[in-house]
C-alpha cells in the first residue's frame, strides 16, 4: 500500500540578515499507514523544520526551496494558503513541544479544542461541538471532562495541557499526526503516560504518526522506523530494531553511546560526541558530521557521501559504507 | 471580590491621604506665601488675611482642618480670588477639560490601536516604516510645537479651523490632535511591539496549525493577548487627558482646569494647589482601579481574592 506521507528531496531555508540558513538540505522519507516514524536528531538538525515544512508553518522567513511532499499521493508543496488550511488540523494535525505555552492563556480550553471542529466541521452545532469536546477529553483521560470545558490553561498541569493538545489534534481524526517533541517539556513519569496514551490512541484510530524527538528512549517506546537527522540531512534510516541492535552510521553509534544503560558498568563514563553542530549558513561541502566523526577520511570533508543500502529496507549516508572504502579503519565491515 | 474591593478602597484612601499630606508639607516649606507680592501689603492687612484664612494656626491644625473639609468634599476658598472656592474652579474648568479629554481619548484609541496593528502585521514593510516614522515624530515633538504648526497651517494659511476657542466642533480638531499626538504615538508603538511579541508565541503557531484563517488568528487569538500591556498604560493616559493639559488649553484658549492649576502654583494659592492635586490624584487612582477591573475581564489568570 502507498505510504500516507512521502517526502522527497525536501530543501527548506530561512532567510535571515546573516544569510540563508539551509535548515533542511534534501530530506526524503515515507510515513507508512498506521505506523510511526521517529525522527531523531539534536537541536538544529532540521527535524522540527522538516515537520513545519509539511504543514507550511514556516513563518514569513522560511521557504521550501525544492522537493515534494505528498499526502496520500496528493502534492502539498504547490497548494495555496486556503487549500493548506483545510489540510492543517483536518488531515494533518500537530502537537508541539511545550504545552505550557502552546495553549492560548485567555481562551477556555473547551473553546480551543472546539475551534478545531468549528473550522473543519462547519455543520456542527455549538451543543454538538461541546459534546464532542467532552468525548475527546474523556478519550485523552482528562478526569471530569464535563467540568473542564470552561477551564483555562493556567488551571491545568503540564501533562494535562498536553492531553488537551492531543485532544485538539485528534478532534477531526487526522490521517497523520505530527508530534514535535511532545514529551520533552514533561516529567519522566508524565512522559510515560503521554506516550502510552498516544500509542493506545494510535491503535484505536489507526492513524499514522511522525514523531520528532532528540530522545532515543522515547523513540524506542513508540516508533516502527527511525530516521536519524544531522546537519539538515538524514544520516541513517532503518527499522527500530536495526537502529538499536546494529547501527551503521558513526553518528547513530555516537548517539547510542551517549545514552545511559541500566545494565552497563557504573564505573564506565558516558561517551559524548565531541564538537558542535555545523553552521547552516555555510554548511560543509562534504558530510556535515565529518568534523566530529572519529572515523572521518579525507573524502568525507570534501564530498557529500551517497546513500548506501545497508540491508533490507535500510540506508545510511556514509563514505565508510561505500563499497570502495578501504577495509582498514572501517569499524562496520 | 467584595473583600478585594474593600481592601482596594482602603488603599486608595490611604494613598490619597499621603498625597494630600505630601503636597501640603511641600507647599508650606517653599519660602513666601499667598500674600507676598511685588506690592507690599501693610502689616495690619497681612495679619487680618492670615487670621481670616487661619494661616496663623499651627501647621498640623491647618492640615487636619483641611482634611476635615476634604471629607465633606469642600476644597476650601481660594486665597487669591475673592469669593471663589476651589470647588468653583473645578466645576468651571473640569467640564471643558473633560470634554476635550474625552474626545481626545476616543481619537487616541481609534488612531493608535489600528496603527499599531497595521505596523505589526506589515512589520518591516513601507506601511510599518511610515506609521512608525509618524509615531516617532509624535513622541519626540512637544505638543505646543505641534499645536503651533497645526494652527499655522490649518487656521492661518488654509482657514479651515478656528485659531482658538471651542464654540463649534471645528474648534476641537486641532487641540485634539495636538493633545493626543503623544499618546497616539506612544500607544501605537506599544501596540506594535506587543502584537509582534504575541505573534511569535507558541499558541499562535498552535492556532495556525488548526487551519483557521489568518484573520481569525489575529483577531481571536493574538489581539486580546496583545492588548494587555496597552490597557496597563491606559489608566494614567485617561486621567492625564481628562484632567487637561495646561499648554493646549492655553494655546487654544480653552477655559479648562489646566490654567487654574498653573496659576495657582505661581500665585502660591495654597488651597487651589492642594485641591487640584488631590482632585487629579483621586482621578488617577480611580482610573488605575478601573484598569485593574478591566484586567480581570480580559485575563482569566488574574483573580483578586
């Protein structure tokens, strides 16, 4: 079956007074129907910009420079503002990182969720909308939903607010849910609740999820496939088991080495990846990770590596995996 | 809410009392008195005057006599104008000042808020540049210069408006622009920066992600949030405008409160100075109070209990 979302060679830039920030530089991936794609990367890797590009929520300075975004086979990049509006919230909904600031402080929560229905289901009466909002609140396990319609965001905790955000996003039964670090701002115990809630709602509604995070642990809980982003590019993409069992890209390996492991010897220190992400106004000519990569070769800094098929349905962007790479010093073969 | 209102009322009366006390002390500590002038008054007359206005009493007694009068809304007789009371001055002057101020206030609100909104939405474009250039002029050039310029062009050269007086509606045009110019500019800038700030907030992105129209994003989600800082400064602005501007009233010969106030200071007319100050202060405090109630209405996060 055709994937619900197909992104091909997406380039997105922001025009700033210092120059063009090339946040996304040719990203391609699919989100399969009913499945979850995790997009992992550190700050500035372009993961959030990728998701905002899909909904064209880039603001006045952001521009999609090239590429194609297809929702259920329908091209989105050429859509007018008006056409995009019916897609936003209606067919693709989004949840954002900080539930404390993502809800309007002056509008009752019931109205904020109801506005989604007001916009996309115009025929619904006010009473029907309120009923539906109560139903949605119940679905995301907000206690005493009837009493919460008139509540304001400041009366809710962070976890509860994120539930409201999820209720809002799911109000019109979107085909695709984009979750941009939805648990990053929450306590670990609340994170777990929210992830479980998202997983059970996904099973109930059969929707597809694109889950953006910097936290590999969160990805492990939820994702079917993972794309690891760095410097505006996907470094490695594979199914969830292969990424954790058998990472092929030095960046993925570095990321995995930097998370603590329960079973690990406590005297062993965590291994950070040295250095900092590249300047995206003047991105490096070759592999963006080369300056930080302990296995980097001369070619890495000068030429963009190709994607190498590293197994059934997985790929990595690395010169080390190139068939012509020297055997010596290559830790992966 | 009742508890809050009572507490607030108590605070307001205390503030008013302290302002009265401070003005009273300051006034009496300045050398000279209401009857010192170029023409020497004879000792006998001076004694009689001091006796009549009870200026020989100890200061604390004078003060409490005055406060006693205040409680009966009696601001006392003028020392300078025989047979006139301070209440007379306010009754004569305030309606003129309030009418001019009220019209100016409406003009200020109708001009500044749309200006700020347009500037913010057209951030960096020519509309923004133009409006903010006008606002900069409005903030930097004093009202009497604007007034003089306006009179020169519209009254003197074009003869569209009268040079002075408010006998017809046309007479209000120039004073309103001259008096409101500063507030329009100031509030327009505030509105602009506030709206720009709000438009960058996460909840605006959430609203856009719902697919609602940009008009609705602005009017339903952004504007109310952006108005909060504007409402804050509105209290003092309203009090300022309604109690009159001496300069504008002088230039356009409008018999408002401003003239009485300035004259009373130069003439050391004790009761008028304190009376006008207390009146102005009471007005200002009341306006700030109204603003606080407005806050409650627009921002659910604020609850006064």
